[in-house]
C-alpha cells in the first residue's frame, strides 16, 4: 500500500470510481472522487504494481510530480 511522503508539498487524491486499462508496459488507472469530479490518470509500471492488490482509496503525490493539463 502507498505511504504518504514525509517531505514536500503533498496532494492527497481520493479514489472513488476507477477503471483499469492495461498497456504493454504499464497500468493506466482512470479515477475520480465521485461523479461531480473530472477523471484523473494514474500510470504505473507493471513491475511496480499488480491490480490483484487493489486500487488504494487515497493516492499521495508530491506537487512537483504532477503534470496538469488544461483543455482549451
């Protein structure tokens, strides 16, 4: 299970609804807190995670590790 980082500016992302897609080398998990929220993408290497362990209820990310895309 993912642990909350001890350093940096941390963003906590609640996982409610999710979908798991398999790519050749990674897992692509689309998730959102609830139907009022937009979908977010979490990509993780197949060697770092196995879907059989389940999707965490909360994901933690250092703000400098987030890539935000704006649709215009």
